[in-house]
């Protein structure tokens, strides 16, 4: 099924614990059909997440992770 909404989160040096706060906020939204939503975490040349599987606790959010080796700015990530 094709997703209707993509939430793009560009970042550079945030840790897994900081993303837990962001994803928890998205997960707690009311009135959203999560089968229509995907979240894209896009790294801009900074800290590479070591364990993205910790985000499996958010079982109703489809999370995709992208890592760019070179910093190209948040505009490129968006």
C-alpha cells in the first residue's frame, strides 16, 4: 500500500534517545490513520544511529532510515 503522508525528520547529531521523544510524540497523535503514514529519518553526515531496531516499540509507525555520508544541509535531506 502506498503511503499518503511522509514525515521527514532531517538530523545531524541526535542520539537514539532524542529520537525516542520525537517518535513518541508522533505515535501519541490522535485521529491519525497510521497505515497511511511513514516517518523518514534522514541523517546529514553526522552521528549514524547504531541500533534502529530500538524503534520497533513504535509498532504502528513505519520508519525508514537513510544515512548520507557527506553533510549537504537539511534542505537536501528534506
